[in-house]
């Protein structure tokens, strides 16, 4: 499993820079750089009305990856030991990115 740091605090699943999901998907099938990827698992926390209190923040999780041009992509799964998802203030998935993406 990959260690994940996520600074997308506007996401419903973010808690303490970790994710409360047990798996995420990074999108960007034709990405050639970080800004062409995004976290497909992003869900906006509108108005902080609800925080995911029923799940534990995970710092290691499964990452499915559609960014096939990334050196860490192995059969559509992330093989990196550690990645970062960024997008402070994001209101939709397109405003997030995998900051660890490295082109082949």
C-alpha cells in the first residue's frame, strides 16, 4: 500500500491530511505532467456541514491509477511508496492533482 499525504482539506474524505477512504483513484489517462491528473475520489465538503466521523483516516491505502504515463503506474495501480494529492481550496476533482506524478 502507498503512503498518502493529502492537503485537499475541502474534500469530505480528508482528515488530518489523510484520507478516510480505503482506496482512491487518480485520473489522467493522457497526463504528461502533474496538472493533468486529479483525484477522482474527491467529494467536496460543502460548508463543512458534515465530516466523515465514521471512518478512520488512513495514511496507507490502495491507489488505482489511470495515469498510465507515470513511472509509478503498474497495471493501473500506484507502486510508489509515498505520494501527495494537492488542491487546497478545491471545489471539484479537476482542481486536485497527484503531485507525485512523474512522466515515463
